């Protein structure tokens, strides 16, 4: 069982893809990430970017 991270990202309304802060592009049909994690650890990469002010 792999550790699942919850990425912080924005969904592009024009493409449907989700661009995460850590640079991942999640295709619409593959975006199973939990955006409001209750017990899932937030992705360290996303947190680091957010801490730096985000983009
Ligand atoms: Zn991430």
C-alpha cells in the first residue's frame, strides 16, 4: 500500500486537467486525489510551494 498524498492544485476549467503546486498534471479521469484531506497526508512538495507564496 503506497502512501497517498493529497496534492494542492487548481483545476483548469478549460482543459479539465488539474495542475498541482508541485508540478504534476493530473488528467481529469485520473484525478482521484483528495483535495480536502481528512486523514491523507498533504504532499510535501505542494506544501513547500505554498509556503513560498505559491504561484
Ligand atoms: Zn503535490
